[in-house]
């Protein structure tokens, strides 16, 4: 039997209750996002959001996309492309800076590793 991972919600600006998509980091942090913003940043995201969705008659749920990045990398990576005034990322250790820079290179080609 698999263990259910507990999740938490990322801090602002990725905790907006009006979100229409969630990116869930590998360590279980939910980043509430907007498809429109992600599609402007990444052609891969834009293409993914235009694919037909399996819609049921039940209450529509917000899609949750698991990604392989840790929240300490995903937060500044998303922050770099989010239209939020005064929300520049800061890094406590140089390794986080390197990891985000590496992911920026990956995102240019493939968005997030989904």
C-alpha cells in the first residue's frame, strides 16, 4: 500500500484561491497558478493546456500537475516569470541559485519536467 503524501500550499503569490491549475513540487508543496500566465511563459505549457481534457459531469476540479522540482527551486523559478511587483527571488545558499539557473535552461526547452 502506498503512503499518502501530505501537501502544503506555497506562500504568496502562489496561494491565490482563484487559481485554475496547481503545480505540486516533489516535496508536496502546491503552487496555485493560472494557466494563462504559465502559457505566456512556456510554449510547452501553452500546448499542454490546449489538449482536450477528460471532462465529466461532476464538479470540475482544478488540475494538479506533479513536477520533479523541489519547492525551494520551483518557488524562485516561478517567481522569475510571475507578474508580481516587488517579488524578486532571494537565495539563502549558492546551490539553490545554481539549481534555479539550471532549471531556467531546461525551461527554455521543455518547461517543467512533467
